[in-house]
């Protein structure tokens, strides 16, 4: 059993500054009208806005200084991602950050020095980790043969159509390895976009068959498995941070309606049947926020140890269930309006379902927490 | 001059050793987990003796002045002593209304005479204190208290009723809110605050039998009861202000408190340890996938509370819905406790149906009793439903 009561929670001045800037930026640049304007676009985000985010340094926050980033670590990314969730702002930031982490944790120095500056400079990247639809099955079946040619495809590759580079988990000589594939290596029609429940997000099934992986773009060895495991946990945490922000935004939407909508001559917010569940959302969102910054604290050194694993899994399990509840109640509390596409509640209930399915759902993480905490 | 790290460390070693050596043996009956559960003389005498012993050893009231029975050292020492009491699982210091509420109040606002008269008896447990705020028709609406106090020469004459008086039947003194001026334009201005004796003709207590079958609170009746006029604290009309100050202490402000642990803290880990030998479907209950999911949820809820406490002190992380963590704390903590205790019984298997008094009951029926008693916290001090209204109105800005 790991130390059962790790409750470390610290927040640096740098993180505080990032949080303030990010919240302000996202609030100003991503009002709900802008979010809606991107729902049916191909890429799901505004390139000019992404360029601004890159100028702010966000694409390189967790990239070492030697590789063109600011070297602040994953903990510093949490306030930014939470703020993006708070404004429902998409962009390939999470995908790119995870690709960078995977390279950083498994690649050699030649690879990180060659590839990470592009990510920090705003060239979108992503990770392709799922061979099937089960986050609990870590079997890798996408084959990289002796000639370094790929055979097979991956599912749910986030931001695949904009990524300039994909870090792919592959099976090579009987071992799990990583292949770095440039977008221009993919065949026409290799990217088959998913129609996602959350229209602010983009992902695709990607067929890598026939791609010849450059020798210097192959990563093998014992660090690969650990890097993959760490990256999945970091992915879970980043989704949790985003879901925490989205829960707060969803709460705003509910509260605003409860304060303005009248029925039976009274503001509906005065009815305890609506008031008390709304308080439940607030307190659950508060816990999500505590969990994500606890995890951020434990990741200060970048190492995903047992306590950090527990923290990431708790954050994911709690934050997505909170958003599921908040989105669900947001629709219900808006009454007939809530059943329409026009009502913003739909954005949150859709985001909730999407978030739940990224990097393992709540049950997936609680099952693994049970082994860490009870055995 | 503040104590050095070494002094504090040495003190911790000393007090920890003392607690280990003096932790009383199991008395053969269930001890109260909180000061609101002192139900009979046997429990009272046990706890009185224990608190007296801690005080005699110098580990209670450490920051209170020496001349009033304290030790006159800095509060750090008391914090360490309290931590070691918890860590070593010793019984509670039961005279909480004296140690934590009345005592700090007298220390801060009392006259020299009041300090000399009351403080030492609070510490050495000779004088049990109770509180007379709630009335039958005025639970949460404290400002509307109706107990009448009429000045008659050098006495006040009391008529009316209080309820939920913790240890009312054992107490020698009561901190009491009474109405001295029913004509005051603002109801608050008609209230006065008394340090009232309990053992006078005309004050009667009737123990309330709780859901657990035990006692701990009383109804308290005042019928032409006469108390000395100098029992008033401050002046007539200042009752509300002093009561609010008392509530600051009651709601957890630690500054000024004499110390001592007021309740046995029960954590999820205690529940899990107790379940290790329970079987379900012929296997350890802790191997059951559904149970595991429930227990992880319970651990997470507890962890979230502890993390929330940490986060509430980090300014930049509390700017979104500010104030929500402290204001929802009572609601969350008490509801969590209630749910956890209910779960603990549920997971005991058929033995979950046993109660205190059955010699096969797990831990003597500890969890069953603890579950029932947990409602004193979800109801007392403002019910969870009232708490939720407060959070909704003050933090979310929802209409009344």
C-alpha cells in the first residue's frame, strides 16, 4: 500500500500567473458564440487563436528549455487546460502536450532535440495509442515489421487531421515500441474522421499501413512501456483538468438560468429541488479542482510515482463524473429549452460523455485505485 | 521568545510517551466519541478523571495563563499535545464547552473575577459547562431566543426553556443567552449573556433519550430561578455580540481554545481495517468488485475533503466561486461522515444487524452507534438542508 494520506497541495507563483492569464485569455477569446462557430468546422478550432496561444508559450510549457520550451513541467499546464475547459476552448494543445511527453520520456536526446522544438513552436502533434476500443487493454497490435513498415490502424487519434506528427505505439520484434510518423507520410484517405458526440472535439481512425518509419524515428527499449503508462496517466489528468473547467462553466450556465427563469411566479432558483443539486455540483466541482492541483503538485518533478498515479486516477474518476452530473442536470433544469440544440447545456452534456471515454472511464480508474489502495 | 524546533520535537517525544503510558485500559463499556455523547455517570466519571490526569500532567490549557491553571507557554505546544492525543487514540477531553467555547471567551472578554472564578475548574474538569442557546421553537433562529431574565435587586429571575443542552444534567455552569428587554426595537438588542450557575432552585433538566437509546442532551426548564446579577457577562443588550463571538469558537476557530481532542476522529481507513476479516460470497469482502468500488469512492471523498482544506488556504486557487470551500465545509464533512458510517454497517454482513449490548457485535456496535450519532452533526448547528440553502444563496447567489 502506498502512503494512504498524501494530501500535498502547492501552487507556485508561476502557476498562479499562468492561471490568471489563461483564464482571462480564454474568457475573452472564447465566448460561447465562438465555441459554437467552431462546432461544424473541419478542424474545430481557429488557427489565429492557436497562434496566439503558441505566442503565449503554452505549446511549450512542459517542454524543456533546451528543446525550445519553458520547462515548467506538466503541473504548469494544468491551470491552462482548466482555463480552456472553463471556456470550452478546443485546439490541439492537449494532444501536442502528450506527444511531447511521450517523446520526452522515451526518446533519446537526438530525437527530443530534433522533434520537440517544432511542438513548442506550435506545430500540432498527437499520440495514437488505441488499437481497439478498450482503454483497459494495453495490447499493441499495430505491427512494425523488420523493414520498418507499418501494418494496421489506430482508433480515436485526437486531432489527427491537423497533427503534423503522430507518435504511435507499435509492436516491433515482439516488443512495444514507438514510431514517429509525419503527416506527409500518410496515404490519401488514411485519416477517417470520427463523428464525435462532442462537436468541440476532433479525432479520427488512422490507417498507418504502408508507412515506412525512418530509422531515427523509431524508439525501442525498456523506457517505452513506462513512458506509455505515464502518458496515459497524464492524459487522464489533462482531461480531468479540462473537465473541471467545463464543470465550472456548466455550473455558471445553470446558475444564470436559475436566477432569471420564473415559473409559478417565482424564480426557479428558489426551489430547493433545483437549488440543492446545484450545490452538489458546486461541491463536486470543488473536489475536482482540489484533485487536479494535488496531482499537479505531485508531478512537479515529472516522475509519475505511486502517489502521483493515485492522484491522476482520482482526478480523472472524480472530474468526469462531476461533469456528467453537471451536464445532465443542466439539461434537465433548463426544462423544454434544455432539450434544444440552441441551449448551451448540450455543449456540456456532450463534453461530459466525451471526457468520460478518454484515457479510461471512472470505473476503469477506480478499479485500479482499489488495487493501489486496498490490497 | 518562540520555542526552538528542538524544544518542540523533544516535547512531542515526551508527550507521546506519556500518552502511550497513560492511555487508559478499555473500561468495559463504550466510551463517547464526542462530548455530545456523555450519557451516564460512569462515562462522565471516567472522562472527568482522564481530563484531570491530562491537565495534571501539564498537557491541557498550555497556552492559558499560569495563574488560572494554565501553563503559560506558546500555543504550538498545545497543538503538538493535541496531535499526540489523536495519534495515540486516547479518550476525549470531554469538557469541550468549557475548554473550547466558554473558556476562550472568558479569557478574551471576561473580567479578572470571572477568570479567577471559572478557568481553572474548566481545565481540571471539576466544573462541567453547558450551553443554553437553542430553544424549542428557535433552533437555527438564535436571535429570537425567548428565555426571560428579569432584574430583581441583585438577582435575575429566569423563566423559560432551553433544549439540546449538551451535558445539561452534569453541568455546574451554563453559557446562556436570555432576553432582558422584550421591548427592544431590534430583537438582537434585547438579549444578554450570562455565565449562569445550574445548581440553583428553579432550574431543572430532563435528559433526552437519543436515537441510540442513550443520553447526552437535556431539556432545561427555568421556573422563577434566581441567579446573582453579577452572572451577566458584559452589559444588558450585549448578548448577541457575545453569542456571535462564542459561535466563532464553536465553529472551529482554534485560537484561544484550551486544547484537548474533542472527538475521536474516525477515518475510512478505520472502516477498511475493521472489514478485513468479513466474508461475502465465501470470499473476503474486500475482494468484492462492487464493494471495492464503493470503498474507493469513500476514500476519494475523504481525500477530497482534506485536499479542499489545503486548497482553501491557497488564494489563487479559490478565486472561482470564492468562499465555497469554508462555507460548504460543515455540510460536506458531516454528510461524508454519515455516509461512511452507514456503509461500514452495510459491509459487515449479517453482523451489521447487531447493536450495542450484543457481545457478537463488531467492535461492540461502535459503527452502528456512530452512524446514529452522526445525525447530531448533520442536524445540529444548522441542518444539512439549511446549510445547502446558505451555500446556494451566499456562494451561488440563488434567490431565497
